[in-house]
């Protein structure tokens, strides 16, 4: 699962915080990244991140992410994400 959010702290700490609050009953591979980190990965043509962005499913999307999505679409990145 990829979580994209604005954070000022440590990605690992935020990952631990999310997992400790949700306490999933099954294995979860959780990646917490900032929008800037995702932009950098896409600029590097990271195929793993690109596939997640283009083919993944949105579980929750805040109003802030809609702004981010529109900005990415303006630079030509298409989103295949479905809800």
C-alpha cells in the first residue's frame, strides 16, 4: 500500500504510526512517501512507482490529493487510479 502525504518527520516513524493505529490482521507492505518523493521517483522513471500511480486503486483521497493529481495531469502524467 502506498500512502502519499505531506509530513515533516520520518517516513519510517509515520509508517510505524499508521500500522500501530490500524493494527492490520494480515501482512501489509506499507510505503509512506511525500508528494516530492513521488515526483522525484517519477522523474527517475521508477517503474514500480509509475505502475502504482497508473494502475493502483484509491482507497481514500483527501482534497489535497485532488490538487496534487490535477497538477500531475497538467504535466502529462496520466492516472489510472480508480476508486
